[in-house]
C-alpha cells in the first residue's frame, strides 16, 4: 500500500441532481482526505485537454459538450492506493453494469450521464491534477483520524 493522490470530478449531471454532498460523503467515509477542491465550469479548451486521450474518437465532441454543459466539482483526494480504490468505488463506466454500492451503480443513469470521473492511473492522476490545480492550491495537512484510518503497524 502506498499513499497517493488521485483526481476526482463530480460531473455536471451529479451537480445538477444535487449529489455533491452524498458523493463527497462517500469518499470521506472511506477515509480519503480532500486536499484540493473547486467548483468550476470547464471551457472547451480545458475539456479538450482533460479528454486528450479521446481526441479523434467518434464520441469526443459529445464528451466535451457534456462536461462543459454545467458546473463540475473537481477534487484531489489523498489516501492509500487512492487511484485503485476510488476507481473501485466509482464502478464501471456504464452505470447499468456497475454493482449496487458503487457510486455509478447507485447514482448513474447512462454511459453519458455517469456522475463522476476518476483518474485511471497514477500518471493520469498527476496530469489531471495539474490541469485543474496549481500546486499552491493543494493543501497538505494531517487529520487526527488518519492514524485510525491507516494505522501504523509497529
């Protein structure tokens, strides 16, 4: 296990449906620390950079249109194996194929309205975090509960 950071976004459908509190509550209850947070509306340029790996694919324009259609909540989460664990919490891209208990399984509606985005690797996390957060907006701090969530074995 290793402490790492990941990028996590509540998409416009999650914001519009009033799911911000529930989704953030899930990641906090799991034990992740929020070290960066902002609400913003992406412009086409930032959206295109965020989804750069999909440029040229038939669904790229739809992705950009959707993610720029309303405000999002961008977060930097920190915790043990954050990328892998958050991906598991999110569920599959298609909410209908996601098991109950996952964010997308419980809250997502369709492939194009699946409520959240999370980095798929540590490399993607670093790239996505740098797109949305200058380093001086990442808060490094210790929570007293950290020792209860991630006990140190002596």
